[in-house]
C-alpha cells in the first residue's frame, strides 16, 4: 500500500464526531452490530458507562466503514497489527479504507484517510495541575519552548495541541506509545503545525491538522501525504441511520 500520496492532489480527510452517551435503548439495538470479540471486550469494562461508550464507538465505526465499503456493518472484519495492535479492516480487493479512531470522555472521533500512515487523536481539554511535569517528561526542548511559561493563561492549550499532534503521529506510524514521544518534535507555532524533526524518515513527508471539534475538545490529524485536502467534519448520529 502506498504510504505517501505525493502527486495525487490534496488528500481528502473525512471526520465524524460521535457523541458516546446516548439512550440505553439505542445502545442495546446497536450492540447487535458488534462481533463476538468486541462484545467480549465491552463486557470486560468494569463500569457500565465505559462499556456502553465502547459499544457506541465500535458501532459507529462499523456504520461509517460499512457505508464507505458497501459491506453490511455487522459483516466487517478487523485484523490487528501483531506488534503494536493497530486495527485494520479486512475487506474488498480494492483495498480497505484507512481509518483511525480516538476518544476522550464522552466524545469519539473517527477519521477516514487517504494513506496508511494516517491517524487522528482527540482530547478533552481539562485542567491538569502538573502538565508542566508531564511535558518535561515526554516533550522535546523545542516543544517545551513553544508551550512556554506554564503560568501563562494559554500554556495548557499549547500543551494539549502538542499532545494530540504527538499522539496522532505515533498512531499514524502504527506504533502508538511504543514510539518514544521525545524522538520527534512538532511545531505548534506554525499554521498548520508541522513535524520539525524525527528519528525515523523525513519530516517533510508529514502533514498535520488541528481542529476544535467541539468547544473544550482539541483534535489532531497526522497524515503522510503531499498535502492535506479540505477536512470534512460531520457529527455522527444513530438517529439518522437509514
Ligand atoms: C494507540 C494508543 C496511542 C491509543 O491511545 P489512547 O489515547 O489511549 O486511545 P485513543 O482513543 O486515542 O485511540 C484508541 C484507538 O487507537 C487505535 N489503535 C490501537 N492501537 C494502535 C496503534 N498501535 N497504532 C495506531 N492506532 C492504534 C484503535 O483504533 C483504538 O480504538 P479502540 O480502543 O476502539 O480499539 C495507545 O493505546 C498505545 O500506544 N497502544 C499500543 C500499545 C502497544 O504498543 N502494545 C504493544 C503490545 S500489544
């Protein structure tokens, strides 16, 4: 599969926000879309609220991928990368759509991207008292300089921007948090943000986007494509199902 779509024009990205706290009656209905493995995973959550949120995000993922492929959502099959666990869709000869998902609190973000090295990450922005210590542990000097004085009113927002960009990047590599977070630097001072250094590959291969899908949330897109096309952001609702 091509990793970089350099000359094929701006790479389109479709995103859906998925509100996860929905009616228990709907949760019960859509649970039938999940596989046995997914239901077992749902049942392993200790708290009913987390179990239901998992059901909702997986059902939404199946509906979105079902509509992108024409395969009934309950028939979709996934395979996980054996080394790092990234899930891929097993389907059609034409090549499965590349997807990425992320969730924070009661909101999920699902993205369909143009190349395998594509991912999204979302976080709810909350006060973290020791965010400067977290940043010092995981971020590079370049990123720490961009976040600036932790006492500054906007420092927490800058911390979160860095965080989602870095998570989206390691997810796009497929390695997740196995990839050392201090082995690459993102620059949040440019618009769009960019990768300025990485221990693996060429930083100029990468494109990033930052969006605020809802007030109080921040999300990043990382994509190894020549250029990022317009980002089509929609809100997913099970009420609008055909
Ligand atoms: C991937 C990872 C960064 C997710 O971070 P998070 O903020 O907790 O979770 P998010 O909600 O943003 O993302 C979760 C989604 O990322 C995807 N994902 C899982 N592993 C992934 C990976 N290695 N690369 C990219 N995406 C991955 C899945 O779609 C998952 O959705 P699901 O929970 O519905 O299955 C983190 O869990 C991680 O690093 N996992 C890999 C751990 C690992 O290396 N294990 C090796 C032994 S198996």
